[in-house]
């Protein structure tokens, strides 16, 4: 197959557990870029953090599908490709339902150009968000979620034990509007539950992008490790689950990488497919 694009998740895939890109992984991506292969990063992280974490491969001029595909930009100049916001009324329904379970949401928003990516409500953030929010709050704002409308919501994120979030997800009939829901389970001992615009998914964002370039889905390779990668892996020409992936992700893949994210698994699969050593 004449593959024209490689799409990679970050955490658990391109990045090792120290959140670094190995020299081998960087090497193979630089070589692919030289051959005219499009490099795409598809991540649940916000655009700002995705840029920081991929600085080592910036010369490959990657396209970044951030916040699980809710927003897409070109790394080179930050040009916006597409954005999909969640309606504020839908968020309020999610928020009020979550409070019944004593859950505190984190809002990922499109504020990159204005210098912020998160909106929080609880100032006791370490306790309220169970360690999801670190000490660096330079790109976060605090706000009462119900006082005024928020019109740039990319995702509503909950970080909690799976059982508690599962109860919330099973009682979403009261939420108005169309939305997408994602369970990520390969992040830590806790689970991340996200609510996004109905078009907020990695595969939705990628499909629109490859259509704009005239690239067929069968000409795309995708690699990932978590449940937010499943639709992407199922729909492209060659979907590869990392050896360290969730079982659901592995079941959706064409095959499983021989090595983990801590062993430069991306390099070993791509070098063999493209015969670059």
C-alpha cells in the first residue's frame, strides 16, 4: 500500500512514560517527513501542551488534532483548521448532573491565542480534581460556571474512579443536545470521562482533514493505546495498537506493536512498514 500519512497518539504511544519522544521515534518521523509522508498528532491533550511535547519533531511540520479532535491546528503557524464547540446549555446539563454525584468538571477551552486552555471552578484544585491539575496554573482561569455563558468549550472532563464515572455516564438522558462521550482508561489508576461536541472525536477530525487533502483513508496508518483511539484505528487503512494499549484498543486494531511506548514502539513498526532502518 502507498501510505501517505501517519497519525500518532501522544501519551502511551509516541511519548514514553516520562512524556518524552525517544531519539528513535524522532528519527523515523523525520525520515518519513523527508519522503513526503504527512505527520499528524491526534491527542486528548490541549493544543498548547501538544506543541510543547512535540517540539523535538517540529521540523516535520505536524498537524495537531487536539482535545480528541475537537480542534485542529497546523503546528508551523498555529493556523486553525477546524473547531467544534460544545453548546453551553449542554454543558450546564452535564455540570448539574455531575454535581449530583459530587463531581467537579474541568473545562478544556479554545483560548490558545489568549493564553489559557482550562477553566476551573474550584480554587482548592488539588483536592477537587484529585491531582489532575498540577501547580502550574499559568494557562488556567477560575470562573463560576453558572454565572455567565462560556462559548468556547472544547471538552468537559471528569477525573475519578471508573465506578463513579460509570454511574454518571449511565444517567445522561437529562442532558440536552448532541454530544460525544469518551472513556479513557489507560492514563492512571483513575479514569477520564469526557463530553465533547458530537464531531469531537479523533476519527471525525481526521476524516475531514484527509478529505481536504485528497488522501484516502486506506492510505493512512494510525497508532494509539487508549479507548479514544479506537474509532481512528478501526477506520484507517492500517490501525496499530500499542503493546501497552487497553484491551478494547487492541481488539479494534489490525495488529499490535511488538514493543511498548517505553521501547520506541512507534519506530519499530514504522521502520519496518516503510523499510527505513
